[in-house]
C-alpha cells in the first residue's frame, strides 16, 4: 500500500502533461482532465488516510527511485507519510478542488485558460512533493517547482504592467540577490546530512 503514495504526485503530474496536448480553445477537454485530477486527489487523500488510520497510524516511508549514489551520499526520491502529511494532503486536496472548480467558470473564454490550469496542476504536483517529502532532496525539488509556479501565477496577466512588475520584484528579491528560502533549505540539508550521515526524515 505504501507504493500508492506515488499517486499523490503522479495524478496531478499526468494531468499536467495531458493538458499540454490540447489547445487553449479546448476548454471542455481541459476541464474534464482537471475534474478528474481534483476528484482523484480528494479520493486518494481520504482513502489513504482511512487505510492508514485502520492500520495503526504508523509512519510510512517509500523510496521511489535513486537518482545518484556514492559511498557517502544518496540522492533519492523518497516519500514519507505521517500525521502531518495526512492533514496537509486532505486540506490541500480540498483547496485544489475549490480553486479548480471556481477557476473553471472564472477563466471561461480567457486567452490564458490552458496556461492557468497547466500552472495550477504543476503547482499541485509541487505541493504534494513538499508535503510527502521523505528527505531534503525531494523537498528541494518540490520547493523549486513551487517557486517557479508562483512566479508564473503572479505574472499570469502578462500583458498588464503591474502583474509583470510584481513578478519581477518577486523574482529579484526571492531568487537572484539573496535566495534566502532556498539557501536556508540548502544549508539545513547540508548540516543535517553531515551530522547524521543521511538526509532522510524517517
């Protein structure tokens, strides 16, 4: 059952790639893909929580893949599920459902309809990466994807002055001169790995 943790990430990611195949005018097709993703996300979050509750609330760890390995370091995609993950997965799934449902009507006939849902689905993927991260490497991947999605969403109406200005300010203050969040995350990862010899949360 622990292998099903990958579905939290796989479903919004597959939906993201599926929406790339359609043109902006194909609102009906894109809407169906997003509807499948948001409903599946809630069902998986609730079903997995119930199964985890029945089986004793023991933390679950699952290594998806090892990307790089040496004698002293392992770069792996590892997922981890505990009570914190359970809360954030359910809350996040409901928020994604509400945002996607509202946006389907709000973005109707907007020239950026497809682009918006592409970004939202990628953001949902990054969110699940973060909350399910079993090590700092997985957390860092989700964190960086989320940052890119945030930048794109701030500058969504790219033909207007203020959204683009605000996105550039976000980019300059958060990423270029002093990328404080990313630097803090990197330093924490390095310290944790050096002291304990591993970067796993489990």
